[in-house]
C-alpha cells in the first residue's frame, strides 16, 4: 500500500459522497495519514432562479447552511476520531465544486483525494455533469472514487 501522509475526503454530505467516507477512514488508518474532510460551501445564489431575494433571507440561508455544515463536519470528525484517525475540517467558500476540490488538494499537497460518485451514465451524466469525473481529470494527485450503492445499475 502507498505511504500516504495526507488524504483529503471531499463531501457534499449526500448519500453518494458519504459512501466514500469509510474508505477514506480505512486508508487513513492503514497508512496513519492525516485526513482532511473537505466541503465546498455552495453559493446561495445558485439556489435562486433569477428573482430578487431580500438581504435578510440571504443572511438567514447562509447562516443555516453554515450551521448545518458545521454539524455535519463535527459528526464526521468524531467518527474519524473513534476510528483512530486524526481528522480536520476544511470548508471552501463557493465556486465550482470540482475546481474548488482540485485547488484545495493542490494547495494542501494532499497525497490522495477520496470522493463519492453518483454513478450516472449516458444522458443523465451529459446533462447533470460529474464533479467526480472533472476531479479525476484535473487533480494533481491520485483520486479514489467510490460509487454509491444507491447509484443506478
């Protein structure tokens, strides 16, 4: 097995991305690597379809996303600690998820990226795109993708 010093696990907290977490934990434990749990915090504007949203609603939406992200990160860090893995959280603000993940991996000089994939193929992949495919194509390090058990066959 490779001697990884740093592993980055990227998550959006979806079932597909969470399917990769046990693999990231096992690899980090086996190699005694530091595990960074990375989340790209979405820009709230992505959820608005061209309409005006008052500042108070923006602020409330942003605050709720940050609280939920913090809770989800804490849960994963505790799970890692229970498995004997030292983990830290990294939250990246907005941007295109694949680009943000690749940049974070390059900036931190991670040895391995781990992320889940929905396993979409054909027309669904064409229209919806694939963060995992873009990360694999542009990452500065090896990438382990884990297909969700919920993915279509």
